């Protein structure tokens, strides 16, 4: 998924089309409530799947809007997160926006490399000396790896929060950076922004 105005426009059209189709189908399901032989449960299953597809499309669109002014490598970042998720490889990826993220982290190892999904995945491989800590991305480059992020001081009573997730939230509390995090235990991908953690849904076509 390219970070460009053209790509955003295509995603916006696609998302609008999905919403309209969902609305039409919901109206049809409502109209058939009192019809003999109607398959209400089947209609609900279809609506549930359609809504899940909308959530994936909306997640990708929202993230692209947040990142497109700051990097043109959304496709490589999203691909890396998806592949790391599929192998349950723990990861922290910081995309710097306006505010300097480096001022809020303990510096790791400078890299100065171009962003590719292959490189991001190799950095977080358990056998890599750089796999602990966070990767910092600025513009279209990987600035550094093995950076240490500040942990949030928030108390979460309703869910277990690992160190990676607390670090992602912690940095996003102090900067406008967007931080992807992949759980090593479950492989679940999410992202932190403005002090909150959100699920990251993948589009089936990616």
C-alpha cells in the first residue's frame, strides 16, 4: 500500500463503496425480517463478515493518512508487520512524524539504511543482535535499531500488557510518533498513537 495522495484516494473510494454496500445489505436484511423462508442468521453472518472487511479497510486507510506525510514506504512497513505477525516475532517499529522521537528514547545502534520489509524482518529475528528494542524510522530510512523506549505509567486492570506494548504506548504519550508493536506470545499486531493502543487489521489483498 503506497503512501501517496493517489493511493489514499483509491482507498477512500474503496472504503466508501464498502460502507454503501453494507448499508444496502443491512436495509435488505431489515426488509426481509417478516418474510417467510427468510434466512436471518445467514444475513447476519454476511453482515458480520462485511463489517470485518470494512474494519480492515478503515484501519489501513487511517494508518496511511497518518503516515503518508512522513514516509513513502507504507507498503514495506505494513508488509513487514504482517510477516512478523504471521511468525509471532516480537517487534517494535517507531515511525517519527513531526516531533523528534530520539529525544524520548535511549539510543541504540545507528543503521542509516533504506526501508525494506526484508530488512525489518531480519532485524527482529531472534538470532539478530538487534532484535531487542525498537527500530526508528524517519522519512524513508531506518535510522537505528535496538532503541529503548520509555514505558507508560498507566495501570491496565482489565488486560495483560507486555513490555513492548507498554513501551509503544509510553513513547506515543510523549511524541506524535506512530508505533507498531507485534506480540511475541500471540503474534497480534497493533499500533500506539497519542497514548492509546489500537488493533491493526490487515487487508486480505495485501
